[in-house]
C-alpha cells in the first residue's frame, strides 16, 4: 500500500467553481499534512499545511483533515485558470511522503 | 521568508562529465535538506536526505557513489552527479527543512534541469 494516495486526475472544473482535491494516507502516526502546487516545469510551492482535525482556511483555499478516516482534502473556491497545476499532498511522520499529485485544469 | 535557491537553474553537459548542483537556504538555517528527481510527467522521487555535518541517507536504488551529496553548513548542500549519462537527464529539486520548525514543512528550491548529451 502506498503511503499517500491521490486521484491522479485530470480534474477539470469551470472557472468560478469549487475544485476538490483528495488524499488518503496510511500512517496513523502522521502529524502534519501539506498541500503543494506545482506548475509544469517548476518546483513545488507550499500552499498550506494542517495538523488539527477540521478545516483550515487561507483565502480561497481550505484544507480539511480527518485523522480518523486518514483523509485530507483541499478545496479551492472561485477557481481561476491560474490555479491549473498539479497539486501534491504530502504527509509527515518524519520526512515528507508525497502523493503522485492530481492534475487540475480550470476551464475559462 | 523561507527562500531556497538552486544553482545552476539548468545545465547541459557531455556524457561522462560531472555536474555539481548547489542548494542554499537564503533566510533560514536548515538542519535537513532533501534531494528529489522528477522525470517528465512523473511525481517527485526522493533521492536522499542530508543532515548538516553527517553522511546523507540514500533511498533504495539510488547510487551513493554516483550522486555525491555534501551538506557542509546549515545553509548549503551540494549534489554532484558523477560520470553523468543521458539517462541522468532530469529535473533535480532540493528542499530544506528549517531548524526551528514545529511542523516539518519543507521549502523547495526552483530546481535544476540537467541535460546530458
């Protein structure tokens, strides 16, 4: 079983819609959870992280964590074409374990 | 804050030569730096973890004698690809974890695109 699993997509949403990205992890001891965005040909950039059950909001982004279900998600409200990228979920027991990423396309 | 630089941003070399890539944390001290490789349309693959002042820990399948890692200070790690071959052509990305982080977040450098002819 992979440490971190993500739906590889691609996920397409119209501009202005909510994009929902999901991630499951296997290590119950994981303490912190990260979402990175990677544009084609660029390195990943940290969007946000979460460590407590529940929701964490930052602008148009909301991370949701459910440790009992070993599930973390990222919601992007009012999606913009500039949000089109690959989104990587990372989970940290000690070092980061990355999912394979979900490719998001926001259609104008 | 939390800026990581890499140099060079791209390099083209002949087969058999060695290439050194530098990774620097510019505004924080990093106890641990990580080196990743990414082939086109694939996910990040962790190559090795380096801690300042100690030997790097390599992931399974990564040749430590081919990919030499040095982490001599809290702000600098280097990756040297020795005797590079065309199959080593890839996007090499470093990341750094701060000394005083509570949540172990990593910050990535902009990456180095290596092309071996």
